[in-house]
C-alpha cells in the first residue's frame, strides 16, 4: 500500500466488476478508504474482499443509481461509516446494446433511451448533489466522472450511449465551474477498449478462432498502442485525479484509449 491518498474516503459507483473494481482496488492500494457501491451485491462484496486481502479498508453499500433516494442513502451511509467523503468516482454506466437487440437511432425503444440516460448521466447529477455536504467539508475534494471515447467518436447502434457520454464530458466542465468556489475539483476520464469480464464474455461466445481473431482486431486495430487497456490502468489515472498530486487540475477530460481517437487507424 502507498500513501498518495492519505486515507481519503472514496465512493466508487459501479464497482462490482470491470473498470469500477479496478479503480476501487487501485484507490485502496494508494491508501484510500473505499466505499464500493453497485446494485450487484455479490460482485460488490468480491471487490471488498479483494481490497481487504491487500490490507485495505473497504465496505460495500448497495445502490441502484437510477434511484435518487438510494443515492442519497448511499452518501449518508458512506459518510456515517468513514466520517466523511473526500472522493466521488461516478463510474456506473450501461450501454443500449447490452439491453436490447435493435438500438440504432431509428429503432430504439423509449424505455431503453431513458434507462441509459438515467444511469449514465442523470445519476452523476444526483450523486454529486447528494455528496456535496461532505465534499464541501473535505480538504482537497475530487470528483471523477467516467465518460468514454464515445464522448468524441460516434459508434453504430449507440445513440443513447454516445449522447450521454458526451453529456458527461460537458457536465463535468459545468460542475468544475460551479464547484470551484468550494475547493472541489471535477474531472472526467475517457476510456477506450478496456479488457473487462463483459468483453471477455463477448469473445468467449465466438467459437470460430478466425472469427474471434477478427473481432479482437476490430476492437484494437485502430489503436496506436495495439492492445486493450486494463481496469488497473484506468485505476491509476483515477488515483492521480483523486489525489492531491492533481491539485491544479479541474474541468479536464483525460483520454485513456491507446490513441484510438486521435488516429482511428485502419483495421483492414
């Protein structure tokens, strides 16, 4: 364990797996005290167990980020447990292609659009307002929002995801302006293709090795760094933005996509 977080209390949403778990673990390694939050209690408790196995301090609080009352309860319970909140990482997110088969702009059902908006964008607004009383009392408070390379580069059959992630980027900037008076910094991260259990599951169902290889190339062939990123790499960036090492950084959008959005090289 390092000490760059100096015991800061960090609330991480969507931390039951993937990027959220990687970020929670890296924050704990850096000395943070972690509130792991997710609507999946089994995955959330596994994240807590991994942190504790490393000698870290963590607790799990279940929360559906679509529910304002649950978000408010999450922040209250987090503050009650650890005595305050210093860092809020709004990481919970979803994608319409995980929810329905027809998701192009001319095919998507209203309820799918609403769900993606509520999870990806509205929940950040709810969470920041709910955590604000404790963030204002913190010395060196930081908010990190998970956006996406889709904030900059459109993807097929993903209108709600692209719109909401673009919204996260601008909401981050607006929050940075409004909350600077309280000494609260707000930044966002824009991950590219990251190796997570959900992506592994996608590749596992492809039985033909040649088809699997082609699919993998489609995910990474446009990267200047020709591989997927890892949740741990995302977590290290989040640690920097959460810590006092980034004390002069606010309202910024940080790409972590292997160079994909600046080049978009051919995958042929």
